[in-house]
């Protein structure tokens, strides 16, 4: 693989005076800036790290579906590898990279499952094809071939023709409740800005600058 040269960041700065005391508001501000214009197709894409029972990390991309007053919401299959790992160990980490604004956000925390009613509402809003796909896919299981998956999909399509598709019981929403959130802004000469918010027992957020 050819290296494409040395990264040189320098579009923006992150100073203490720019920060919102509330990291959720700070996240929203950065998210909106990442999503603005047509530069980034999936500003909602993030990597989620989970840990297996034998303490091995695993990582995959997901889409952020909401941010409420408690945390960051995503949806997935509870019987998948990540679902299994989360049910054994709720500690997880998320990472966003927004290239157009040279920003990274890292979030560490614990994950809880949303009530079925929230998953029902979101599932009902999804396109029919995605709803059928959720039923057809035994996420993270080994399957014999592509045809097996498509055949399952076709059977479900016929089965549900003319009727609403219910949410599969294993398809659920999760909320990552942050314990710390770090905002990283690329700067020249590797002197990046890193600001970390850590949740204190009082519920307040400690704000610290980290060396890049
Ligand atoms: C940009 C992107 C977004 C994705 N969003 C989701 C998602 O929101 N939910 C999901 O279950 N899988 C999503 N996937 C697929 C996951 O990366 C992964 O393949 C799948 O969830 C199985 O992961 P696991 O075997 O570690 O459980 C996405 C993949 C990409 C590349």
C-alpha cells in the first residue's frame, strides 16, 4: 500500500473559551458542523468497540440514531456478536471521525438497552426493505451462501405481503451513557487540541486538556 504523504491539519482550533460546559451540547454543535453542506455523507457513522468475555476487543461501524439527555442511541441485533458482548459486559466505546472538519470524538461509557416501545417506534419508521432485512438476517452467524439470505428475504416478503411487519424481538435499541467524551481538533505540527469531559460523582463534568 502506498502512503499518501504526511497529514497536515489546521482548519480550525478548539480553545477552552469555545466550549460548552455541557458535552452533549458541544457534541451537537460539532455534529451539526460536520453534517452541514454536502461534504460528509454519513456524519452519523461511528465505530463501536465492545469486549468479549475473554477480554478481547472488537470493533465495527454503526449509525447514530439519536442523542437524548442521557446518551447516544443506536439500533442493532441483540443476538449479534456485539449484542452478545454487550449483554456480558456493558462497557463500550464509540469513535467518530469527521474528516472535512478534521475532528474526532471519542466516547467511553456503559450501554443499556432501550425499552421495546422505543425500538418498536423506530423500527416502524424504517423502509419496508430494511424491516424485512432485519428478519432475514441472523446477524453475525455463519450462513452457507448469499442465496440462503436472499431466499429467506423472498419468503418473508411473501409472508408479510399486504401487512405491517412487526419488529423482530432481537432487534433492539441501545443507549451508550458516557463517562467521558473527548473532542479532538487537528492542528498543525501534531499540536492538536484535545479536550476531555469526565463525569464526576456529583453529575458535573470535569473539563481537562490532554497532550496530543
Ligand atoms: C457505515 C456503516 C453503518 C452501519 N450501521 C449499522 C447499524 O446502525 N446497525 C447495525 O446493526 N449494523 C450496522 N452496520 C454493520 C456493522 O458494521 C456490522 O457489520 C454488524 O452490525 C455486525 O457486527 P457484529 O458482528 O460485530 O455484531 C454498519 C456498517 C457500516 C459500514
